[in-house]
């Protein structure tokens, strides 16, 4: 078994698409608009980009849950990045840093960024 998709609630799918492609560097996998819904999924570049990140519009209770998670300071999602250079490239493309890269007691280094669409995202280095 393997995880193939992870859902991320966003308060604006167009803004999320711009942030995750232009700032983080993901690529659009699927952008399908149907009657009353949009399926928007992204992947990391390369032949094995890992699981798809599905950007789902937050509404109602989902929107309230997203706001609670953000207010509590919990990241909604974590990306593993290679090194400080990758972090600095993401920052240079416009990411607003909430927490600078910080060595963690459990191992690795984490930085937190604001994804501009309602979430805190962790950039983790092993």
C-alpha cells in the first residue's frame, strides 16, 4: 500500500494553484472543472513526484476546521526539502516565512511558511 493523494483545504483554489506552482515549485497534475466542483491536483516535479496534493475548496465546517488548525499554529502539510538552498529558493520566490529553519529535538530542521490560502506549511529537512 502507498499513499497516492493528500487533500489540503484552501480558501481560494486559483490563489493556491499560483502559490504551489510559482512559489513552492509543484506542477499541475489535473485541473478539471465540473458542475459545481473543481478537481485540482499537483505533484512535485520529476518521474517520482510522490503523492498528489489535492487542493480542495474549504467551505462550511471544513473552513472552520482549517481556521482552527491555523490559529493553533499547526501545519496543515509538510514537504521534505533537500537543503537550505531549496528553502532559500522558496523564500526568494515569495514565501512568507513564519518560522525560520529551526533544528528540532526529534531530528531534522523545520521551517514554517504561510501558503496565503489559509494554511501553515512545514518545510522539513532530514
